[in-house]
DNA sequence: GTCTATATAATGATAGAC
DNA sequence: GTCTATCATTATATAGAC
């Protein structure tokens, strides 16, 4: 088996080590407050060496965001593809997975997508709004669950907003308390969500 | 009636005009990404003139934060002082007021307290953590409401975290949708909260 | 790809005239 | 209290040797 480029220096490619260092720093200090020198220092290289892997600082941010949202969006795709599930079951599973990830992931990186400087930088670079994608996923499942439950009196869009607030609100809780217990909170959030849609 | 200092230039003191300009800019661009020059430009003065009113940039932030949290913390004090109310009623009113303020306030300024650069700057300047104060207020009311309802099987601290997430989650919703309708969302959130505690 | 050296630009803050 | 002028620092990014 030939040695890949990814095996150099601790088995991860320099590019991936940059992304991981940036993930931690962006999460804990914010994007604008993190300098390219901070990132390079943590990786163990010189600041200009970053530019062998990324054209500009914002390109590092794009990769961090991408790797953050992929798991949850992938799960949504899987849940929708599984036709044996009801919308209510799909919603329950997505909520529980999402809350666990938000609580127990290595860094509170989901906050990044809400930082003003990131959103402004994002617009300037035309990067994908994964947060909006995920919101649409919730919207589909909440509408479906309300329909299944015959809750025709409920406003599906208002319910979607409240459900999504409840889940993503965990991001803010984690800012004040970095050691959230996903195993305890995920079922509690799931039950609160189910109480709204059935 | 003698003219006050606050009457100069549009009836608001220069200091207050700086605070209001900074509130908008910090809310829309973030703290680190807002320069003192940005603030001065919006006020219509030169950048060094800011330093006649504030010793350092972070002192402007302290004032912005103070004016943001004061109304909600004041309401909590009022609700607790009113002995004719049950804990459940106090919680319902606090939630509804809070959500309306988060949705309909002129700027999404509550996000500020969650920005990493603000929290780090805050620690360095020893500024008060109003977000934590407010959380304790919710904790008191959620515990009281669960006790009143005889919900001895519920975990009050978990419920507090979920309730607070639901309310503050509106901050994140507003990032994606700046035109939230507090009149529609506040009752929906209130009912979701009440479903958890009674 | 990483390094040293450096360009270029912007930032927070100060000094001192008015 | 506001101004002009300016300082000291720090930031992103580039050039070119190895």
C-alpha cells in the first residue's frame, strides 16, 4: 500500500491540520479575532505557509463550515430516503442527533455560522448557507409531522421556527456552559418538540 | 427650564449617540469587525473624538450590553416583587416579554453577549455577565413552576436549560430572518414553555 | 511546501492646537 | 469636546530563496 500525502506529519495532511486548528480557534475566539498567525502557530508552521494551501483566510472558513454541517445534512438525506419512517419519527431522530452533536461535538463550531463577521464574509465570498439548508430540512419534517397528526389548526411555519429555535438554542447554552450533557438534553428536547407536533 | 447637555445635536448626548451607533454596528458586523472609525463615521465625528467619552473601545461595548439587558432584568425584578402572581404566571409573562424584545427590538443586539470575542474581551475587562443573570432568573421561575404543578418527576435543571434554549434560540432565528414577528412567535413560545412545566 | 523578508493597509490610541 | 496629525502595532498577503 503506497503512502499517501495525508500520512505526512501525524497522519493528517497539512491542509487538514490547518482546518482542524482553525476550527478550534474560530470556535473559541471568533473568525475576525483569530489571526492567520494564531492558526499557523497551532499547526506548527509559519504564517505565510498557510497560503500554500489556501488562497485567502476566508477559504479556510469555508472548509471549516463545510465539515461542520455535512454530518447533519447527510443524516437528513438518509432519513428522508428511508421510506419505512413516518415524518414524526424522522423529526424525532433528526432532533436527537442534532442536539447530541451540538452538545457533545469537540467544539461549539455551529456558532460560527451565526457570527456577523462570518455571515458578511460569507456573502462576499458567495459561500453556501448550510444553516438555511438545515432549516428547510426541519421545515419539511415539521410540516409532514403536523399533517400526519391531523393538527390542521396549527401554523406549520410558526411551529417550524419554534422547533428550530429550541434545537439551535443549545448552541447558545453551550457558550455559557461548555460541558453540556447531550445524553440528558437530547431526549428532553426531543420530547418538547414532539409535544408541539403531535 | 435650563437646557441640558443632552439637548446638543439631535437632543441626545454625544455619548448616547455613540452608544446607539455602536449598538447597530456591533449587532450587524460584530465587535471585532467594527472599527472605532466605523462608529465615529456613523455618529458624524472624527475617530479620536470617541476617546473624549470612552477610555477604550471595550468601554463602549460595556454600555451597549448594559442598556440591552436592563429592561428584561428589570421586568424579572418587577414580576418577583408582585406577590399576587404564581411562578407559572411569572414565567409566562417573562417568556412572552423576552421573546417580543428579542424579535422586535431595533437590533438583534442580544447576540452580542454570545460572540466569542465579546466574551473574551468581557473576561479581560471584568464586565458583568448579564446573560448568566437572566439564566438564573429563568431557573428560579422554572423551579417554582414545576413545584407548583407537582411535577416532582421532572428534572428542573434540564427543564431550565431547554426552556432557556427555546427563548434565546430566537436570537439565532433572527440572524437568518431579521423580520421575525414577535406578536406571532411570543405566544407560541409561551405555550411550548408552559407545556414543559405544568 | 516551507521558509525569511517584506509590502501594504488598517487598527486602536495619544498629543496638542483650538 | 472636537479637531488634525501621527504613532505604534498588528493584520493579511506576496516575493523569492531553498
